[in-house]
């Protein structure tokens, strides 16, 4: 699977994920071959690109829950975009609470883990997709932590609104270098956002407080300093974990870095317990699939293995099947105390896939 920009799409390519319109109607299913009409439609949608299957690659399996997850996010991203533009213009929230309640209704009561799949983001839609993902993660974390329904609304509103200040940053700055002037403008944008939140939610000051606390906690890591001592609200604990996980794993055309794998992101969260609340991190682990059976991993001894059983106590110490020795190893056992999972690997083997055209170049048919 690879990412192909919209301008580079050609007829015959197979899409890896389904495409929906603003209302959640399926337009093109995974595995569909692109036609000239489909490419024209995709360009009109404003999509920056698609995940495309390689020539011999099978269509990745998607459960009904995975398909609904994709559809739900597509619809809600468009709703959030319209709502944020309205908030910036009028300084009033019209439908944000309805969107928050929809997220809680769909993902705030699950007793199963979700396959949390990331999507491609551009500078134009980054904030909308990010805040939606943070809201979905926060709803699941809050449920796992046993947060009362009366507290959930304010927490969800904080998660959805926390980055609105970034929408006031000129687009040209998002692609430029981080100069002192850029940093100053970005800082002013954050403050503008917090002031806007204060105006929109003047009757519920905890929403702004959660956003500011979470921002300050993230800043302590970026600056390499100890976070200031404060009474951290439960909403802050949830937002900080959800925000960091989505940011680290995001696939963005403007990030300038490769996204972290779920394992790398989890290790980061666990490395800063003074910033990322331990219970909130555990709730995240209990909400999404990270090292579920079937995932191929790299071990600290350089070997690769297959996860065959999850460790409910320590997710980073599952039972694995070592490929080189064909041996089953329980990484939580004292025998393997020196072994740990370094990261996930993208494929379970080292095969090279060649297209028919590539073979013909070498005189093979």
C-alpha cells in the first residue's frame, strides 16, 4: 500500500480504503479501480490523495466496525469544519455539543477495542481531522476511566475546541521554517484560540482551563522542563493523552516527519508519567488495538516475531512466536526479561512485489 497524490492518480489504480461523500454515502469501495470519471470526482472532493494498493496486493480486510469508523469520521470532519468556521465568524457554538454527543453515543460506550486507523491530512484539513480523532479517543478513554455522564460533555467540548486557535494561522506559515517570528505568530494564535474559547464557553470556564492546562503540559516536554505544579483536571488528563497519541501517529503532508507507530507513540506516553496520566494511558490501551494477535514485531535482539496472545497487564510484553527459532516466547516471563518489543514491522516477510511491467523489462512474461 502506498500514498499517491491526487494529481498523480491514473486509471486502473486500485484504492485501498472506501471513499464516502459528506453525507456518508459510499462512493467507491476498497479495491475499486479508478476510472477517469472517478479521478475527476476525487479531485472535485478536494482530497489530497489516496492510499493505493500495489499490483499484486490483496484488498486489506475491514470489519463492519472498521467500515463504519471510516464513514463516521468522514461525515463528522465536514460537520466540524462548518462549525469551526461559524465559531470563528460569530464567536458562538451552534452544533458543537450535538457533534460531541454523537461521538459519545457512537464511541463512548464500547466494550471492545477499536482499530484506530489514521488518514492522510493536509494543512487545510489537519485541525478538523485532528480534533475529531482526539474527541473519539477521549470518548473511549473517559468510558474506560468511568467518567460520569455529567462530566463528559465539558471534556468532549474541550477536546473538540482545543486547537481552534491554529485555524487563525496564515497558511503560508504552515509550510515555512520555524523562525522566531513564526514562533511568535503561532504563540499569538494559541492565545487567540484560548480567548475565543473563553468567549464561546464563558458559562463553563473549565473548558478553557482544560485546554490551557493541556497546552502547558505539552510545552513542558517540548522545552525539556518540569511541568508546573497545578491541580490537573480530569479533562486535562484525558485531552493530553488523546492529543499526543493522535499527533504522534498522524499521517500529514506538512509534518516534515514520519508518523510514529502505535508502539512508538505508546512508549512516548509511558516515558513521561508526570505529563501523561497513567490511568488515562491505560484507558487508551484498553480502547484501541495496538499489539493484537497477528501483528508482526521487531525484538530488541534484532529478530522478528508474531504476536499470538495479548498481555492484559503489560501490553508491551505479549506472547510471541519467534520467526527465526519457531519458538513461542512469553515476554512477561523472567526468562525473557532482557527482551522487549522495539516496534511493529510493516510486513511479515521480505518478499519483493514486481508488477507485470517490471517483469517485462527483464524479458520475462
